[in-house]
């Protein structure tokens, strides 16, 4: 049998994420589960989406839910895909792939 455990990691009001350590509210984002190695443990990655200001996001956020005091952390990334929402995002091993979606200029492929 499978045992599920629910945790409530809410978003913060837009623009106040630094004060709360939480990602800003968004829609059209994607999340994947990643197993980077036993030393760090499993993590969830959240990327992209559209903020309430209607601007596409290119922020990557991570949470390690199995850690005590689990909290969101903004991950600094250089050379990643352009900001977008409604994309696909998949994890294969320790790699993450992002494809398609919509940016502020239209549909991406």
C-alpha cells in the first residue's frame, strides 16, 4: 500500500518572496521530481510560469521535502531557457529538460 503525506508549502505575495523564502504566485509553471543523489536527497524543482503581472518567469526554485525544516530556495541558473509558461519539463536521471510553451512574444517550439 502507498502512504501519502501532504505538506502545505504556500506561495508568497508577489514581490515578497525574499522575505518569506517562498516563490511568488504564478500559473502555467511546471514542477518535476529530481533524484540528484543520496547525499542531497530527492528534490522538487519548479520553473517558469506567468506571474500575476502577466510577465513570463525564468526563475528556478527547489525544495527538498524530506529535510527537516524544508523550505523553498531560489536557484541561480545561467544559460537556461528563455522565460516561458505552459511548457513541458521532464527529469531524466539528474538532468532536466524544458521544451515549448509560450513566452511574451508567442508560441515556442
